[in-house]
C-alpha cells in the first residue's frame, strides 16, 4: 500500500494484515502525492507487529542513494528483529520535481545490489561503478547478511537481472498465461547466466487487486492503475503481453505514451481498446470467485507467492481494509482448502 493515510492507521493495518494471516506488508516508496516517508512508516509497522515481514516495494537507486538504502534496511531489520526485506525497481515517482534523470537503470540496479550485499555482509566496501562509487564504506553495526534483496519489474532486461543476481523476482502486473510465460522465461535466462536455475529464485506475482460482490466495480477500481502500468511498460513487450486483443491496441498505447500526462487521461477514458478483458488480464479484480480463479492461473506457472496492490475505489489509495478483509475471509480459506 502507499502510505497516504495517517500513520497510526497505517500501522494498525499492518497489525490487521498480520492477524488476517498475510505474510508480508510492504509500502510504495513514492513521494509528492501524499505518501509519508516509507522508512518512518515501516518503523511504525515494525513496532506494531511481531511476525509479518516488512519492506519498501519498491525503492529505487535514484531517489535513495544505495549505501543509505543499506543503512535504512539494516536498521529496519534490527528494529523488526529480522523481518526486513528490500524490493528494488526502476522508480519514477517524484523524478520531475527533484530534477532526477532515470538512466542506465539495469546498471544502476546491478551496482546497487552489489554494494548493498557487501555492506550487509559486514564488509568494508570499495566500489567504482558506472553510476556509483563507494570508498571504505562499512555499516559498523551487526547486520543479518541474508536480508532478502528482490528486483521488481516488467522490463525484460530487469527481469533477467533479477534471475541473475537477486534473491527473488517480483513480476509486476503480469498475471495471465502469455505474460507470465514471457516474464518467467526472462528470469530463467538471467538465472542461467549465473549458473542458477529459475527454481533458485523466488518468483513473486505483484498484482493490482480489488474484490467486490460487484465484479464490474472491482475492475473499475483497478483500471486507472493498470492503464498507467501499460503506458509505463516497454512497447517492446506489447506483442507478447497484448496478444489476442485488438491489433490496434499497441499503437493506441504508443500514441498515448507520447502524449505524456494527457495521454494517460485519454487511455483511462477509453473503452474501445482498453476493454474490461484487457484490464482483467493485468489484475486480480472481480468477485471472490474471480479472484480465486486468477490466483489458480498464476499458481499454475509455479508461482506460489502473490503480493496484492489493493484498491477499494478508482484512483483511491485509502481504505485497504475493504480489500484485505474480504480477501482473507472469502479467498484465502478456499485456496487453503484446495491446497489441502
């Protein structure tokens, strides 16, 4: 969830999620749209919970200097008694306001993982990379060396990087057949480069989620965010991930991409190309039964870990309890029963 509600409520939702049986509670590391600082928020979560795992999803190496990310995550891990994780991605939030340029993303992520891993191991790190440098850097306090580092992406290159160097790949918004096969193959290719198997990499499906007795309303709740994700996805992936839909859809999305913010609004209002079926391909949205069937589809690709990006209304970042409570009451018991 994006931490836009009062911090005391956010921390209470972390406790609620723990009580409902969720295993992770992670926050978007974003800014300038009402979000509180992610690490202050995670500290509050840690002090209000005992078992649930915590971390940013996602932080990026442009807004957060890699060495300071290591300090923050290591501090969170100490406070939470070993429950921290770090999810990294390309970022984008607040870049215009802070005059930041996102460049050489793949290199930036690779260098960040390399430096942070060394710092977590208690090493004195000297690093001279394409984008970052460290000289005689050492955390200087006890750190768990195996704090999980995950890479979240839709990008083919960054999914490969996750397979090559990360503990896990968070596959963002790809939740249906051809998309998942495409993403997992990229992770597999990266793992092969490092002499690993794809089974050695945690595969996590990160998905826009809404649940309602009114299935159409649930689709509308996730529509703005799926639309934005599609416009932010590399057009090189369109032929695979949009296979089976209107042949003009990729061209429509490219046109909207070129229009900036105005293009996002055009795409959001469109129903000719961005039909309900398109939105549902990139989300878990609908009735409880719809959600169960989508999760089973994801699971059939060997993915047994799903992170829900919850929305209770269109363009809303609040009242996540309206999603996680019915999900825990109506979806999770059915899945558990089917597994047994």
